[in-house]
């Protein structure tokens, strides 16, 4: 923490601007050593200044830049910070950073700027983790959720839970240690009510976990079906472009085709698979094996059937794969005479939702998008809600906290000793503290910040 650190804060590659970030007590001294002023005599706090980066050891001008010095603690790291806006050339950034390191800074570790913000008390651990999510957000919704967490939405909710747990712990401890004093006696009925209320708060947050994870990480959707039923037409319809070849020749798709898109603000990884059928073509056989692997790894499967044909042995083989899976069945080519009965399909795939489509005409695309949205939000969470938990570490800690409170509640119902109930309530308090970093060890902190990119 005594070192002054520096790194390139922007993505590598050509661009209009590249930024070198410096943080620590030597930040201003380093800038003054390498910066040649234009029109002013000194750097003013929080004022962007035009000048040149000059290596005074050899008189070489490295780049024309804009530089700003920001005095701590009102900065990102709560330390003195300098940001040098160079031209977005890898050569300029490399030379400028090299000069900064020669003048007394050291290269920052991945995530070290944000780690200092946490260690200096400017943000808590959950807010620090949200920085990664803001940077990696792929849709407006995932960005909104990450930004809400960065602004302290989740932290505030967790602190409310912890305050309630602390109040309950105090009541229990006082009644254990000072049973003869003139204090309000805590009854088991009151214990049950208080524990249940706190558990409900945690359970409400956990109910958003599935949706939160999908919004953060996206969902993998595999398109299944025998050859020439409209799989490629579906992919093209959802992408709003011609990405997959569409012909009347069975077996056109020999390999899996994967595309990323956003459906109703949900990141979706769409996988168009080779049609599953008996074939002697070695290349097509390999594609079919990859299709089966894609089914196993998918979060959700869209199974397309040709409504103008009877159920075939190829359809039945796919149905065997999907019997226990949640899937969306599209009975395609509804503009032709129908030979497939929806009731029969529902009996064969009880976990499925069925939509009739004409994908060659784009008919049914909106209903499919509605079904994907329903899968993620489950009809319980609206897109206007930003308060949800989407981090696996947070989900695991909340789950363990909830289980501890369930154990405490059961002991209160059974009228067991307060000492045992206190242990579980205290455990829940410690676990929720790990989310925001108030009760967490160094190994976890280091693991969290190791996931950051350099310069952040």
C-alpha cells in the first residue's frame, strides 16, 4: 500500500485515446518529472492540462497528452491519482508507462486499483466485484444490475440483514449472560418471528439468483431437430440476418454454429446444431456427435419439428434425449397441412412449451423471444428491478446463511438452549459479512481481485 502503482487503464490496441493510470503518494512527483507544461507553471488539482511527456534523461518527446492530477482521498483509489491521456498507440502507451515505472512507480497487479479502493474503505467487497460486471456487461439489463450493485444497492440490503441479525444476537446474548438482570426476556415465540423475518429477507434475494446469473452470464440455447425442419431459419430469424445456410437439401449444417445475441436484454448464446439422423457421411456423423454434446451443455433447448410430416424415428430419437429437459417445441411449417398433434407431443415431452410457427416467413419469432424471457425471469421478476444477486460467491454465502437460520428456527421451535441458537445466528451474521468484506480473510480478497484485468 506504500508503493505507487501504474498501468495502462484502457484496452490495448489502436484507438483515439489510451490512458495511463498512476495511484499513490508519488503520483504528482512522477507527473512533474515527465510532464512539460504549456502555458502554465504548475499542475492544478482536478484540472485537465495540455502538455508533452518528455524523457528528460535524453530530451526525447514521447507524446502530446492531456494529464490530470486528482488529490486523494476523493479519488477512485482514495489515494493521489494521475491519469495521462495519450494518443491510443501501443508504442506511445508502452513508452509512457515505461518512463513512469523508471521514475518510481511499479506495475500494478490485476485489479490492484480497485483493491486499494476497497482496502482504503471507499467501496466494499461486493461493490468491488460489481466493477468487473460493469466492464463485462453485454446488455443494458446486465449493465443496470451491475451498476446498481456498484452504487451500493446490494450492500445496503445486506447491511439491513446484518443489522437485524446483530440486534437478534444482542438479545440472545444478554439473555444468556444476564438471566437475572432486569431486562426484557426473549421468548421462543419472539425468536421464531425474528428468525423467520430475517430468513425471508435472504430468501427474497435468493429468489433472484437464477435470473441474475442468466442476466450476468447469459444462457446457452441449443436448436435441435432433424435435417430440413427450419433450424437455420430460426437462427437467421432471431439474428435478423442470414447467418446459416437454408436449403431444401437435408444435412446442410455439418457442424454446430454458435452466435451471440441479445433477446429482450438477455445475453443468449445460440447454437445451431447438425440434424440428428442416420448417415454414412463421416463428416456429418462428427457434426451429429457435436450436436449431442451441445444439448448436454445447453441451459435451454429449442426442438423444431416439421408439422407437415408424421413423427419420424429421427424425431423420436431427439425426444428420447429431451424427455427430462425443459425445452421449447416449435411445430414448424404451420402454413402447410398439419400431421402432428400438439397433445401427443405434450404427452411425450411434459416439461415442454409448444409454439406453432412458420419460420421461413418469420412467423412465431416474437413468441419464441417471449418464451426465452419467461425462462429467465420466471414470471416473478420484472426487467425494471435491478436489485438481484448474480454472483456465485454471494449466492453460496446467502444460501449457507439461510440454512443456518433454518437450523436456528428449528431449534427455537423445539425450545432448545439459547446457546445453540446463538451459534447459528452468529454464523449467518459472519457469512453475510463475507459478501461485503466485513468478515473475510485475505485469501478470498486476493482471489476476488485476481479476476480483474490489468489497469482496473
